[in-house]
């Protein structure tokens, strides 16, 4: 592991180098910062099994130790001499001849780390390029002082030049997966990106240290991050060796940059000498970047900061923090983008600070989801007479860290001591948010803000609490008050309300995905989710990545692409678990349970469903619809058809009574799909009349076709489902049409409908439903025989089957005997095999039911 991997993320650069070696110039220079993969790219060109140049190159490498010896890099190619040559020209001619002889068959010379070559070796490389004596690949580290002869290779146009950049986020994720030889949690990839910034060498060494320290470990079949950054390992040695080359002035300047951590360049102008900054930039240790419309000075890689800060003695760190805090005050930056840094520097240097500054920093830290830092600022503000406001921020910070008892006690005292309406409203708002976001207690949060609002005089504060009450009531399951227009109104009440709605309900970017899925427009939904997921992944946005993986998994499940759906749902679930978002954990597990059930994994589906029910916050009912429909399909996967139909019908009635038409329609349609379509079409038609979701009329048509054995309706439903991308439903509709056509003697049309169903199933990935399982032979069974056969195929004993279906054991035995005769099997094993294989093939003929 981590020693021999496929080249990742460098296809374009590799192609450029290969073309350069076939071009008019003598070869190519590969420029790049240390660790970005210059040497790896060259080795791929010369040593890859797929390379035409494999084994046909000569390598030399520049090193610091050989840099003081003439032709030191070529020493291994030079012949042994009886006496040393003191004539430089003779030595040069000898070296040139030795290199040409060594490369006579290869025709390719690779010079690695050419910036470290001695002058004589550099001139030799330049002469080889100028005379086209050999093809050359030369690697040079950016920012290092290289011999003039090497710089002239690309400056004077003797060789082509490619500037190798760090890997982007997507390519880094591929590299990490390649290095560990397995799937990697997106949260771990994000952590590695933050630490390495796409530097391939740093990535490799960080992985070595992290795996060795148990920070990166296998959890099932996925590598996940645990704990903090390893404090030891080869990567630290690499960085330490690089930093040890600095003189005291440059190292002191670099320490300031490390502590400042991407501070505004104007802030550092008086602290970091411009000449030192220039030298550090040339070495590739610092860089000036544009961030949010301002110019900042940053270390080229965060790991430099980890090493520097770990080696700074306390007195030096306190000194640097004090200088930075003073500079921030002098530049008036404490209230701007540098707020958190300015407050942090002031605390670090032991200077106390303005309580208003500390309170502002605590609020900013909470807004940035860093409650530990917020607690620190709030306690410091309290120690400097921050009063009521400091205690309020402290209570919120404690609640955000899960210290609910301590936070609740503090909130209770603050509510009792509040003298002003503004104070009471602030306590209620922040306490209710803590109840929901950290305890899932939506109903309690609603009761709290309702009680406090009733005690306030009419006005803005009371209105805000009433808006909050609407949010918490909706989350606790009361959706009657809320429409799409109402949500827009709530979100429009200010940035705070917009953020709260976005967090509590769904990230606003995923609203479109949810709407497309609810309408059954799966083609559009899959396309949209895949595009947004790729964008979120590339940007390293964890929550949107998880949300779109989750939405994509739901769409793929309904399309019948079960294998892909399960993978996408598990990816999203892993991030939601790491982000401690129980509502979305429960929702994802419910979707996963249904996908596993539709794939035939009854035990896995049951386990996922139980986990979903345990993860569901007690008073948050948003995911109850999906939990309910997941229970239906888990029962199906376990063979309990009667239980599944009963559960689906009860679920449908509850949703219909609550005014939730799309949720009710899904449950009613499930009843029809599970063999009880009578009366369902009318209910679905009623629901379709109150919503514009295109899938609802199709569900009504499908149910009517099943109830009336109406082949035309079944084919029309199949056509409509396929157009939306609902391939699984379309396959079921055409399968039923094939059965119906066969029953009325239209064998040719039956074969055509069966072929259409087979083509649709070919697009699905492992989906298995009762309408498809064992259909070729099972179409000749009565519905009761089919129920008995499904339970028997799942290994359920006759006595238990009789109890489940409210039959006598003798009747079960009779149904099984009839089933064996009709299907041509002799025992339960053969029955199970037949029922399992039917999901993979739609019928080209069918018999009457």
C-alpha cells in the first residue's frame, strides 16, 4: 500500500510531455513546487508498463551533496580513471562521451532536480539539448535558484516547458483512494486536502503517518478519519529538513506568517520584511493570494505551519501574537475579516481585551460552526465584565457542543434574570435553536418561543418569535401552516431566518432536487444531482456533497438503479454521520433501507430501517414519510406481503388526511403494486387533481390497468413512466401488460411487451419487486398462491406462513402443492431459485393470473 500506484490526475501533462518528446525541440522541462509529482510524472513516462519508453532511459539526479562536485550527478556514468583529470575541457568531453554511450540505445536522458546540479553538469545538459544529441526530460523545482545553463533550457526555447500544478480536489481524492486501495470517506478526503493542498508528496507522507498512527483506519470497507493530525512521521522530517535551510531572519519572518494564518498583507507589511517575503516566495514557502476580495499572505502548505508552530517556544509565540494584535488594532481591523484572529492574538498574548471585541468574536465563531472557540471567547468576555450578553453566548456555545444540561441551566437563569423584551426574545430564540439543532426537540422549541412571544408587546421581536414558532411547528410535523410561498416569506425575514430555514429543512441548493424527485421527473433529477454533486465535491463542500449524494441515491432508487443508489446513499450517510446531523442520518438510512429492500437484501434493509428509527430526532417528523414507505418495502423483502399492503394502506390514509398528496400517492401506489389495486385508482386520481406532479396521473393509470386488466392503460402507464426515467415502474407496467395480452390470446403483442420490460430491466441494477420476481412462471399463480410462494421462498415455515396470512396449515400446504405443480419445481430450494431469478428477466410470454 502507498508504494506503487497508478498516475492520477496527470493525463493532460503526461500527454504534453509525450508530444514534446516527439516534437521539433529536444525535450521538455517539468517545473513545479516540491512534492507536486515532477519525478512521478517522469517515472510514469519511462517506467510504466504501458509506456513505449519503458526501460529505455538513463536517469541522473541532482543532490545538494553532489552539487559541489563537478559532474557529480553523472559520476555513476563516468569510467574509473587511473589519475584524476585536471583539464576541465577534457573532463567535459569525457563526461559527454560517457553519457552518450550510456544512452545510445535509449535516446532519452532524464535529469531529476536539475536545480541542484553543479555548473559543469548543468552546462553538459545544456549542450546535449542544443545539439539534439539526446531527448531530455528535466525536472526543476519552482522558486529555487537554478544554474544559468538550466534556466536557459526553457528561457531560450531549447526545450518545451510544462508548469506542474498541485492536484485539484477531485484528483487528490482519486489519489488517496489509489494509495489506500479502497473507498475513502469524503470527510477524510477533505481533511487531507486541507492539510496538503493537492501536493502529492505531502499527501503520500500524511497518509503513511496517519495510517500508522490509526488516524486513518478502515471502517468496514471505507477508510475514515479519526482524531487529529499525527504529530510525527516522515512528512514532518521532510518539512523540517526544508525549513532548516532558512537563515534566522527568514525563519523568524516565516514564523510570523505561520501564526498570522492568511492575514491581510497590509497587516503584515510592518511585521515581515519585504526582502524576506520575496526570498520566502521564491523558495515556494509563502504566497500571496486573493481571498474574498482582499490580498492575504499565506504559507504555501498548511503543514509548514504545523511544523513551525510546534517548534516555537511559548515566549516566541506570545511575542508574535502581541505584535499581530497591536498591528490589527493600529490598522482598525478588529471588526473586519481579521476579527477572529485579532481577538485570538490578544488572548494568546495575555492582553485581556475589549469585551465587545470578544463578544463579537464569539458570535462570529458560532456562525462559523466553531463552538469551542466561541466558548473560549465568551468566557474571556465574561471575565472582562461582558455581563448578560457574554453569558448568553456562553450558553449557546455550550449547547452547540452537546453540553445540554449546563446550557439549559444557564438559559433558565438568563430567562429569569432578563429585564428587557430584547433580552427575553434573544434567550428564547437562541435556546430554541439549541433545542432543535442539538437535541432535535422541535416541539419543545416551538412551545418555548410561543410562551415567550405571548409575554412580549406586539412588534418586531414578537413577530420574529412567531416566525420561529412556525419553523419549529413545521419540523415537528405540522405542515398545514406552511406552503412553498410561506417558506419563501420566512426565509425573506432576514439573513438569520434564511440560514435557519436552509439548515433546518434542507440546503437551498437541494430544494430543486427534492422537487424533481417528488414529481417523479427522475431523468431531470439524476442529471441535476450528478452535476451539483460533482461541483460540490470539486469545491470540497461537505454538506452539499452529502446532500446531493443523498438526493441522487433517492432518484436512482426510484429509477431502479439499486446498486448505484446504495453506493451514493452510503457516501452521503458517511458525511452526515461525521457532521453529526441526526435528521439527515435518519433520512439517509430510511432511503438506504428501501434501496436494500428493493435489491432483495431483507436483513440489510431491516438493519438500516432500525438504525434510521433510532437516529430520528424524537420530535422531528420530516422523514416519517420515507420511514413509513421503507417499512413497506422491508416487509416485502422479508416476504410479508399482507403486512406490507396493510402498512402501505394505513400510511396512505394518514398522509391523505394530513393533506400531503404526493406522500399519500406513493403509499397508495405501493398497495396497487403489491397486488391490491382495487379502488386505488380513484384515490390516486383524486390526489392527482390537487398537484401538478406528472407521476401521479401515471400512477392512477397504472393502478386502473392492474385492477381492470386493462392492457391499454398498462402500456400507457409504462410509456409515461419510461419518459420520466422511472424505469422500474415502467418495467412493472409492461410486465403486467404482457401477462394481460397473453391472457387474451395476443401472443405477438405479449412478446413485444415482454421484450420492452426486459429492455427496461436491463437498465436497472438488481431491482426485485413482487411484480417482477418469478414473473415468467409465477404469472400462472393466484394472488394467494403467490403470497404463500414468496414467504416459502424466503424460508418461512408453513406454520408461520399460516399465522401471517390467517390460514390453516393444511391450506398453506395445499397452496404450496399447487404452486409446485404449476411451476414445475419439487421443493422450497427450487422454488427460491426460481423466484430469485425472475427479477432478472421480464417475460416474453405470460399466462393468465
